[in-house]
């Protein structure tokens, strides 16, 4: 099932309610109608009877293409046994006061990062360089990030602790939604610009999340990207980081309860 959503490049939340004839997995994807590799959400839920999804979009396309299916491939055969019974465009709930949104460096990086994340699927990599308009921020877009011995690394991005140049792997970013990309770039930004200890990964996680959540980005994509990154290096330290991230998100939603919607699909 395909539905066009006119979003006019404005922040919003798309509410989608799905009714199923019998319990099944239902997949939801929302992308740019004109640039379908720019994906704003890609998620699923096992629905017993009825489920409502809230798709938070701090940035949006002019027109979005919403796809709903019981097939992960979103093919025509996956359009049976369910129906969309409600589709609404709601105001986006966010709290810019949750972080220092008045900081020029934070504000300027958000603008630069959102532009890059939106276009990343279509930008050239192969050591291409992208800079902010004022030249303060720089991303080196690589096909894949390699280590000192020339071997590919599993990391989607990293920041040089001396120059603040961020390297991004296109191979990884192509698999991520726009919110997942934002969480990663905010993490790297935090290492250099916000952390007290530039090397501390957990500090960078939390500094990134307070901005990410305050802007109104979806919680599910934050969980998805961190679990994806940690899965390739499953160790005690990363499991501890994930627990801290989960606790932080839960506490954020309890503190800013006015930002929550009706259920946890946000």
C-alpha cells in the first residue's frame, strides 16, 4: 500500500493506524517521493489487532511516500490482511530547551548535519569533501572507512580529535534512515565540541542524544542505530553503553512527558 503525504519540508509527526485481520508483522517506510533513497523511517511491529505508529519528522520532504506492507520487501503481495484506518499529520512535539539550542556551534552543526543526512544516499563518496557554508565543519565522505593497515573498519563514522574532520562511510550510511544518520553525526560532533573528555564514548552518546531527542527525532531510530553499531562489536563495554542509552531515553521521556505520544511506537 502506497500513500502520498504532503509534508512541505516542515517538521511534523505522521500518525498511522493499522488494523489487521489476524496477528502479523507490518512494515512501515516513509521516504522522499522524488528521492526514494532518502528514508525518514523504516520500522515494523507485530500487530495483534490494531496499532498506531507515530513517525516523528523534524525534517521532511516536500511530499513523502508512505509504504505499508506485511512484506519487508514492500512488494504488491504484501498488501493483504491489513488496512490503514487512520492517517493524520500532527504537530511535532519537541523541546529545544532540553539542550543549548542557542549555541551557534550547535545550531550551525545541526543545520549542516541535517542537510548532509538528507542527501547522503545521493552524494558522491570516494573521498569527497563536504563543508558547511562557513567552512567550520567538514565531512570526508568515503566509500568505507579503513584503518591504518588499509583494512575496512566497521564504524559508520569517526572524528579526528585534532582537526574535527568527520569521516563517514557511505556503505554504512546507505543502510541507515535519516534519523539514524543524525544520531551518528551528533555523536561524532559531541566528541570534539561538547565532551569534557574528548575520548569518552558514553559522554558523546548522551551529549548527542539530548540534542537528538530535544529536536524531536524518533526514539526507535536511536535504538536501531546504536544496536546496529554495537552488534558488530558485542562486548561488555558496548552492552553497558546500550543500557545507559536506554536509561537516558526513558528518563528523558519521563522528564519531558509533554513530548510523548499515545504509545511507544515513536
